[in-house]
């Protein structure tokens, strides 16, 4: 991790995770809402897409560097599963805790402000988790062994 402190690396890893989570969650909410789904199936879709986009964002530079799909997928799973899981648990817990956030719908500012707040809280609480993983050679530390950033 040339020149990076474990905290800086943890922040970068968490920002990466946040990007995939945000893309997946917003897309899942838009699709679920467009299809007229209730909150439950919409949240399940949003969480599933958060994982898909999180892993895809990790795999992209690995694949570009010549690593085969299967190896890239294994590395993405090792690098991001704990981080995405923690971020999704916190994010969804905050969304459920904010009164009216889930019921507000995509056209209401309450939904978007709640989502932004939930993602910010999830980011702050996930950075120490990633720092702990990296300090033990896990999480995004496995990516640096394969020059993935």
C-alpha cells in the first residue's frame, strides 16, 4: 500500500463501497417503484443490486489488468462482502428508523434526504470496519496484492 496509511486506504475502500451501494440502491428503488412493488421487495432488490454494483466496480479494474473473470470475482467477494454487508445493514436500519422515509416515495425530498443521511451514516460507521479488515490483510488489502486501484 505504497504511501497510503491504513486509514486513508480504509476511506478509499469505503468510498468505493459507497458508490456501488448508492448506485444499486437508487436503481433498485427506481425499479421497484416503477413496477409498483411494496417496500419489502423493493428493498430486497435494492440491496441485491448494491452487492452487484459493488462487486462489479471492484472487478472492472481487475478484469482490465488481465485477471480472468473467476479470479476477479473471488477477489471482489473477498474484498467487498463484509464492507457491503455492514454498509447495507446500517443504511437500511437508518432508512427504517427515519419516520416516513420509506413511505415518502421517489418524488419526495424526504426520501432522498433520508437516503443521503443513511448513506453518510453508513459510510462513517463502515470506515473503521474496513480499517480493521485492511490491518489484518483482508478486505481491500487483497486488492492491493493484485494492483487493482
